[in-house]
């Protein structure tokens, strides 16, 4: 079985780095992909543009206060999509 992919959605680079370190310190070996705003998260999840071949994450760590598209809006779009709502 392949390791679950983790999508980290965080606009603050320091917070993203702290999260990565916490995962590493907890011996989490899963691949973590970091995106910096809500629109980039949606592009990744819906495999658009540069993320056309992006794997489906098994876990999303989602900041609520994001530029472009808020974390709440990202969550709403995840919840209405049959394939994504199981994440």
C-alpha cells in the first residue's frame, strides 16, 4: 500500500515549516505537498493547470484565513464533490 499524500494549505511560510517539522518529529513519513492559497488548493484538488497530474491527498491540513479563496470556501467545494468529500 502506498503512503497517504498530505496536502498542506498554508499561506504563511513559517507556519508551513513548523507544520512540516512537527510531522517529521512525529515520524510521519508521508509526502507533504504545500500550496500557498485557496485557489492553488482548489487547482491541486481538481487537478487543474500545473496540478493536472496531482495525486489525490488522503489528508488535507487547511488554514482557514487564506488569500484569494478562503479556507472555508475551499472546504465548501470539497464537501460538495463526491470524490473529494471522503478526504
